[in-house]
């Protein structure tokens, strides 16, 4: 099984043919469903902890690595446990925007 956000670049006929030929089942998922995509929350948290500018690429890479490695596992667990409420919120607004 494979999950994607169904953005148009991920659903071209070539990609769909590949999934079909490879017998990969694609999970039905709303287009651009950031409310249900927990990694979007993680990226946002990571970005908020990064500096605004860097002298070189190596400094950026080092900072990203340090921030990534210091994301608390409890933060990830809380995101995971929020999924039921997120799903309900999306259903309540019939796919519209939520507070997530």
C-alpha cells in the first residue's frame, strides 16, 4: 500500500500505470490534505527552530540535523494521537480547512 497527497504531479498517467503494473495499491487520500499529513507539523516545528540565514550550506545542514535529532519523541507521539481528532475535524467540515 502507498499513500500520497494526490497532488497532480503525483497522479500522472505514467505514475498511475506504474502503480498498476507493479500491483501497488494507492490509498485514497484527499488532495492537499495537510490537516491529515503529520509530517507538515514536524516540518513547521523544525523550520521554526532554524536560524534565518547561514554563512554556508554546511552550517545549514548541521543546524537541520541538530534540530531534527532533538525533536522530542513525545511531540511525535502527540501528533500521532491527534489523528482521530484530525480525521473527525476534516469530516465535520466536509473536507474544508480545520484548525489543524
